[in-house]
C-alpha cells in the first residue's frame, strides 16, 4: 500500500477519528437522528477539512507558531461560514435541522486536530488526502449511526417509509411493530457508537488499549 | 441412571469444548454444584451465589402469584363483572377466574424474560468461554414484575436483550455491572415505547384494545390520577396497602413486599440499612412537600399540587417505592458497599424518587430513575466514605506518634 493511499484508508478503520481517537463525538450524537442530516454534515466536514488542510499547509511556513491557533480558527471559521450560507441558500429546511451544529463544526476536534497534527508539517497534496481521509472516516461512522437510528427510530431512510406506515398500519406495523423512541434520543446514539467501537475492537484485537 | 449422573457424564464428556458452559449451567441450575463461586467479590459470604439468588427469588414468588390474581381482578373489576374485594381476603379477589386470566397474561412475560435473558447469557458464556453466571436468575424474575401486564412480548424480548448486553455483559457480566439490569430493561422500555409503559391505558389488561370503543375501560394508576389533581374512586388506604390497585404486575401489594423484605432481612440477603434509609428519604421529601403546601406557597391550581398535597406517609403505599427499596435498591452489585455509604445511597434514592414523582408529571413514577441514578453514584459515595475513614485514622495515627 502506497503512502498516499494509506492517508486515505487508515482513518476509515484502524485510525478512525471517532471510534479510535474519540474526537467529534458531540456532533455524532446530536445530528444523527436522521440519515439525511448525517450525510449533509459529513459533506460539510469533508469540505471544511479538505480545503482547510490545504490552506493551512500552504501557509505553514509563514504562520508564527505563537499565534497559529488563531490563524487556524480564522481559516476554519471562514470555511464554516461558507458552508452555513450555502446550506441556508440551497437547503433551508436541512440547515434548520442541523441548526447550531453547522456553526459548531468550528469546535470539532477532528478539524483542529488535523490542522495541528498534520497540515502544519506536510505539503498541500498530502494534507489534502489526509483531510479527505479523516472526514471520510468521520462520515462512515455518522452514516452508520444515522442509518440505524433513522431506520429503527422512525422506520424511514432518507425520509422514505421503509418499514411501512405507522398510522395506516401497513408493512411491519400491521404485525404490531412499533418505532423505538429511544433511538431518537441522544443517549442511544452514544450506545450505537459504543457498539461500533465494541465490534471494531473485537475484530481487531490490536486496537484494544489497556 | 439418574438425570443427575447423566448430566454429570455429559459434563465430563464435553469438558474443554465450546459447549461445556451450557451443560455446566444446566447441571448447576438443577443440582448442587461440586464447586463454589471463585471470582467476583460482590457478595462477601461463605455460601454460593446460587443460594443468594434463590433466596431473593423465593421472596419474589408471593408478589408474582399475587400479581397474577391482581391482573385478573383489575380486568374483571374494570369491566364491572365483579364486586370490589374488601380487604386482602376479599371473596372476589382470590378466584380461579382471576388466576386463570392473570396467569395467561403474566406467565408469558416470565417465560420470555427468562428464555431470552438466559439465551443471551448462554451465548456470551459460549463465546467468551466462561461459565454461565447465575446473575440472570433474579433479573429474570424481577422483569415481569415491573412491567405493565399488557406489554407486547416482542418489546419485552428486545428490552431484555438490550438490558443484558448493554447493562451487564459489556461490563464483564455478573458482578461487574454498574446499573441494575432489570431497571435498565425497564428504562429501555420506558424511553423506547412510552405509549406501552405509561399513561392511563396500559395498567389494566384489555384497556388498550378497548380504547376508543364504547366498551372502553380505564387503566390508570393511582399515581397517574394524583398527578392530574384527581383520584380514583372507591380506593382507600387499605386497598393500597393490600395491593388491590392497578399498577405494574408485582409491585402493588405493599403487604407482601413487606413480608418479602422481612424474609430478606432475616436471611441477611438484603441490606436493611438501604431499605430503611430509602423509606426515610422518601418520608423526608414527602414532609418537605407537605410543608410547602401547608405554608401556602403553592396555589391549588398548580399542576404539582395534587401530588404535593398527598400526606407524606401515603407516598410509601401509592407507588412502587417499597418494591424498589426492597428488591432493586438492595442489589448487592450496584448498591453502595460501605455501611455509611448504604445510608447515604438509600436516603438519596428515596429523596429523589419522590422529587421526580412530584415534579415530573410526564413520569408519574420516578423510583426506577432514582435508583439508576444512584447506581451510578454508588462507587463515588463509597470512595468518599473510605477516604473519610482513611483520613480519620491518619489523624489518630498522628496524635499517637506526636
């Protein structure tokens, strides 16, 4: 496996930002009640982290190290505002669902973490790949969690009724099935993330730390 | 050849294979095992874990049998087919009709609870290669007693899987869990399927399917009624004490719970400190609320007035606080371990239970939430009790050496 491919593939599983580094949990719990919101959030983070990493990497030799956090914050804030405005213009309903959490991408530890740990010490191309890889790793978990929470909590996927209509009692609901309201609450998102971590570490024992 | 020796042969034959724990569990369950517990220090006694568990189950059996009668009684009473029973030995209560209907409803709950729970335990024992632990025996008995009689069986099954896996197995199985598994199961049901776990329909068999029809019957609990500033007609304090009221299957009869409590205290399986301090906590909170009402700080139009004005001692007999105090709070794994810690732990359970009961009309019963909350804090309480003791002794040491 080439060094560059590793940058993309590593964060997807063995160095996943959420399940291994346990960063960015907050948004993973807050906005995953619907799959659509998870996907949009993932795309937003993909954009912010991909572009941000390149920008920081290009500036890495001229940023005085004493004020580097401020510079990073300005870069990330600019990008987040762009995302926020685009969402408000073209997907207003969704931006209302995501509400404050788009703005809170600024505080997402994954982004500052990658700026600090990677972009400040590597060239633009490699930083770009690293940003894409990490946000894809974030996206994978968000989409898995969103998938289960929407399917079991509301019986829908992307708003399409998969399990039947709970009011008209069609599909599974005809047999007495009911949506699991707990799935829509944040504690259950934490438990789902926990189960993913459990499964992952059972499959790869090397990931278990003491 | 007897069943026992057959099982013994099977046990020897499968020794070291993957299926060994399953046979061992069956053997241990039916007969006295030839070995005793060797790890998990949650109960410090000379006898085997199984005997402790069986004592609790014996204390629960009267509640279960009473629950069956009561399920039938409440159903027929709501339909108007029988007269209200006067007192514990009332003629219209201990009838075969009541028992048959109640058993038809309650026994499936018991079977599902044990079947699913033990299946999960067996699965984990086989995967992890340890012995099947007896811990589920009590949980499996508690679960049917703390759910409404009409809960759909598949919901119970899902909740039991969740409770055993997330509440217990992920922490390392029996003796390692932070939360009481039975209450984890109830909390899961409560938040996942609130329409089946609360409200004014689910507590009497048949009330849900009749809702909206001319035959509709009320299935409300006393607490639910009080929370809406009203009451249920025709129920006096003795009915509450004997348990002739709608509620979860096994928690209505305060009389039988007290007998079970005495049995647990006498056999030294349950901690009297926790039971007593829980009741004290509940009474103190009840007195505070009564004081607030007496002082006129709260108008009688307030939505809290109904439950706040309940005389403090009645809080012990209208809800499930007694059941929680005797069978749930005393769980030796999740409770505080130190004696001083037990007093604090129990007191706060009672205190918070009544607080949730009064202030949160959406959850008319707060006992299970209070116990789960204090389960989480129990290790912290113990830590400070132990540290306090260490400090005291250090001081004594200094005085001596100085």
